């Protein structure tokens, strides 16, 4: 049998309702997204426990995000080839075991290595959830399914810091990783029982493309994040920060050239980008990934370093955001099937950017908690409106044979945004600290223990963190422009055409 010009093997064993399978898979999806943000609130504790500087400890997040992002292009294809359920289970096993390794390690280097393996497991899991939605839900009801996916994505990235704070204060930073072990076991059992076998599509794998994308991304992220450490100069011998960044740009350019020239089956099917909404949705989700990751670091550093909050209390600042995001997501998912996505996603992107500009403008010593909770609540409204419409818009028109590769591309762009957000915010925070605390020396530098920041440094440190918030706020405006350009989805266009073709009621 052939689908979309591709050979198909295996059998389809679809259940009466696709919802139980989706619920089973989002348990694991929730876990891996929590791990994308849970480390932010534990960063000061990890820094103190392992004796690491700011630049080194941020790599605990960046290494995970980089290992998560780079393989996504091929792991989506693996789901098409071997079945999303099987690939999901392999990734879940790797992720759960790596989580145990993270909690048992006693050095910053060992933790970064364990996070790399954890990221690889996450990269195997994520595309499979979107692929199952695309392949088991009809287009006209896919928005409701994506609302669940979007609610999980939005709430997980917000619950991560809250859960992290409770675990760090109560049990120690190691437990932000240990908690994944029982959750992983439950998720595995649910997936085995509920996820159906789906048709598999034969794919060839572009190994050169994988190598080029991995090398290019590593060079870019390492150069951006470590630039401040080396004062944007020489790293070793003839190797400089700028030469690494330049080499990364060149390698990524060669990667795109190869994808366009590859006459076999390229890693990135550039033909998918002929769909306007798929292209624009990828731009938009890149900015969202950037902002979600970037905003957490300065906000948590400010809450613990200047406001003097414990990890738990600083994480509880996100409660209004999590409640509003989770409450709005189901309703937004329902209207996503009937309303043009540009209005829904555009509103969310504007709220997101405005909230971050607002936070950046008010951070100062002595700030009342309620003043900070207002823009954080606006962040919850924003998150409720962005996830489902953007994801649905990206995948609505994909052919079934490209469900996995399309989901892989979409999740890759989201994670690329997150990686760049982590690297860029680390650089900007270090730069702003140096500019605002020029006489602080080691106390204000990258090796400072944020949890015990001296009071005389609070004003400069708060200004530095506030200025850092403007970067993700500005990046989100690019995403707003992308969502504003969304075309009318095909199912809505067909529905409108059918309504227009209906004969007018006869006059009485």
C-alpha cells in the first residue's frame, strides 16, 4: 500500500476514540516540558551545592535544550518509520533513566552530561504526541485535541518552577529529577495500554543533514552563551568567540543548501514550508520557545536574590499564570476550530510581550508582591491563547505521511528558540550585571551566589534583571507579526464556501 507516494507497512489499530491515547502520551509530554523549566528555580541551589558560576550552571538547561532540539528532525521521521507509540516508549525509558542519573550526580560536569542524555530521550518523545493528533483526529476537530496539547505545554512550562521550588526547599535540588522516575513508570504503563499501533511509512534518513544541523547548532549556542565568559575574544589559539559563531552560521547555511539539493529524502522537507501557515507557525513558536525559556532566569534570580524569597515562595509567583493558562486553554481550543487563528494567537502574543515589558519596567528593590503578580497574571492569559492556535495552524494541512516529519520540524523550531533564548539571556544577564554593578567585583559577577546577594547590590542587580526581560519581550513582537499574517485555514475556507453556496431562503 502507498500513502502520499511512500510505502506503508504494518497495520492500523485505531480505537473507537483517540482521546485515551492522547491523554496517555501527554503525561510523558508534560514531564519533559516541566524539565525544560524546573531547573530555573533550582539554579541558585545547584550553583551553591556544586560550586558553579552562572555561566556554567546555565549549561544545565542549555545542554538539555540543545540535546532536545537537534535530533527532533530525525526523531519525527523515526515515528513515521517505526510507529509513534514504539518511539515514544523508547524515549520515555531513556528520559526516565537519565533523570535518575541527574539526581545521583555530584559535579556540574556530570549533571550537564546526564542532562544531554535526558534531552535525547525527550527528543524521541515530543514529535510523537503531535503526530498522533494529526493522524487520529479529523481536521475539523483537531483544535480541541491541540487544546489539550497546548494546555499541557503551557501549564507544564509554568508549573515547572512551582514544583521545582517545593522540591528544592523540601527535599533538595536532586528531587527535581528523582520525581520523574515514578511519573515515567506510570506514563510507560499508560502508553503501552492505550496508544494504538499506526501505519508506518518507509523513510530514508539524511545522516549528513543530522551531522550538519548538530554541529551548526552547537557552534552557535556555545559561541553565544560563552561569549561573555571570554569577553567576546579568544578562546584558545586562533579560535575566538566570533569565529565559532561565524562557523555556526556557515554550517547552518550549508545544511539548508544540502536540504534543498538532496534528491533523496532530506532531513527537512522544505516542501512543507510552501504551506504559508506552516511556515508562519514555525516562526511564531520559535519566538514563544525563546521567551518562555529566557524570561524564567532573570525573574527567578530577582525573586531570590533581591526579594529574598525561598525557591518555593519565588516559584509560587507563577500560580496566577498557571491557573489562568490552564483554565483558558480548553476554551481557546474549542474556538480554534471555528475562529481565524490570527485573532486568537495574535492577542496572546501581544499580551505575552506586554507582560514582559511590564515586568522589566517595574523590577526594583522593595517591589510589593502584588505589583509583580499583575503582569504575571497577564502572562497566564497570554499562554492560554498562544499554544493551541499556533500548533493547530502548523499541523492542520499536513498530509498523513508527513505527520511525523512536520511535527519534528515544528518542535525543532520551538526548541531552537528555547536553546537560543537560554544562551542569549545568559549572555545578556552577565552583560547587564557587569554594566550595572561595575564596582561589585566577584560579588556581582557570574560566580556570585544569588541567594546571598548583599543588600548594597540589590538596586543594580534588579536593574540588570529588568533590562534582561526586554529581550524576550522584543522577540515576541516578531511572533506577533507572524501570527497576524496567518491565512484562513482550509477547513474554515471550505466551511465558508459551503455556506456561501447555500441558496438564500425564499421570500415569504
